[in-house]
C-alpha cells in the first residue's frame, strides 16, 4: 500500500519555538560510521523491519538527490541519539522533503514528535523552501497529528484510495 502524503506550503517567515524536554538536545549528523549506526538503531523502531546495515543508509539517505549530511539531525538524550529527522531542500525548485522521522520507544510521548515537526518547518523556512512534502503510514496517528499542527495538509492525490484513507485517519484524530 502506498504511503499517505502530506504537503506543506510556506505561509510566512515566522519560525516555531522548538522546545525539547529537559535533558534533550538537537545536533547535526556528522557523517561518521558511528552516527550512521545511531541512525540505524533509531529507524529500526518503526521504519524498518529490525536493525539493518549501512546499505540502508546509503540507499534511503545518500541515494536521495537532495541528500546532504547536514540535512540529517538527531535529538539526543543525555548525549545519546534517540530520535532522527531529515529535511532535504532543493534550492532550485524551492521544494523540501521531510524524510525518515523516528524515535526510540522509550522517548515517545514526551513531546519529541511535535518538536521534530516544528524543527523541520523551521529548517524549510530558513532554507527558503516554498513548499514541501512527506510520506507516512496510516497508523502513525501521533506523528500525523504533529504534522497537521505545524501546517502540513493531507494530499488526496497520488492514489485512488487516499481520500478514503485520509477520512479514516482524520476520524481517528478528531475522535
């Protein structure tokens, strides 16, 4: 089944306040094998079927046309990466792509997701993007809520079943 798509359009230059819980901080990916291993450790919790090897990073990240090491970020808890997000920006098209957003289970439910979503929009604005998109799965309700809160909107195009699937997702969100 094709992943759902959410689109973002720049409406202002205003940036979000990004607040992480105490003991957490953002840092950039440094391109090292150690950071690739941290990334692989994080994404195995919901994005992949168990821990993969470096070939996943090469295909999913380095294989993307707009990949730059500085477009990959971690949230750390006490100095150890526990969440990741990538914000790819194409300076020619002014289109961004939010990619591979994940957190280890023991930090979920602490506000990391909304902080990541706000952080991503700030990177898009700071890099001059006019619009962006991301893809996600129907069952990622907490993540979808965060994306909606920062201005992403459901895309009904791309698959014949998107309208029906979005209706079901939004019904879960709206109770």
